[in-house]
């Protein structure tokens, strides 16, 4: 089982590293920071796109390297969980579960793998074990998953805050709309006796 566990870590971690390097350096058929950044801005509404592409690429490459080495496994898993949760939320969730329809099936499998590795540990053939620092158990699995979800939420909130106003709106119109909407909400709350 120890060899199988090491093989799983190395393959999944290595593929995550490659995926991150597609974003960061354009390797392995990727688009690099420029192309990925443009996609993040135009399709995912994450601004500035280049910054978000760099963060996602670094999380995937760095998290993948940690996972492959079996070093600080829950930390690497948290970085990878964050990118997978963001991918599900921004790209795949509306398409349903199945990968054949562009859904989140594959991302969910990867989340399950990094959760399981955090729960059972990186194994005897890992740097965590060699250094006597193996962190494992349900609390580590849940903790890395929670950290990934929080990181995803923060990244999306920051990215969407930098989004330009909707087409046809001017910045003044958007501010006026927000003000009238918030005033209406406050008025409604006051009418209901909750303000």
C-alpha cells in the first residue's frame, strides 16, 4: 500500500504541477500568464486576471510539488482544494456533474484525492514521514478543505470586486443603482421592523 500511496501522490501532484506551469509559464500547451489572465478576466470575471492566473498557477504548481513530495501534505492539499473549488464555482457547477458536459466530476475526484491524502497521510515513502512531521487525520482533511474553501471565497470576492460595471452602465449609474437598491433594502427592513 505504501508504494501505491506514493505513486498516487506523485502522479496527482505532478499533474497539478504541470497544470500550474501551463498558467505560469505557458509550458505543456498552456497560455502563460498573459493568455490565462485574459481568460480569467473575460470569462471568469476575476480581475486583475494576470494576478489571479499567477495565484492559481502558483497554488497548483506549489501545491502539486508539496503533494508529490509528501511534504506539508495538508498545506499542499489546501492550495489544491482552493483552486478546484474555485474552478467548480466559476466554471463547472452550472454545467452539472458530468465531465462530458463540462461539469465538475473531475474536479470533485481531485478534491476527494487530496482530502483522502490529508486524512490518511502521505505515507512512509514521503518527506513528511522522513522528517517525522506527518500530519494526518480527519481534522487535517477537514481543515485543508475548509482552508481551500475560504481561500476560494476570498479570491472570488476580490476578483469580482475589481470587475467593471455591467455593459451599458457608467460608473455613476452603477453607484446610483447600488445606492437606490441599498436604500430600498433599508426601507423594506424598516417597514418590516428589522432595521
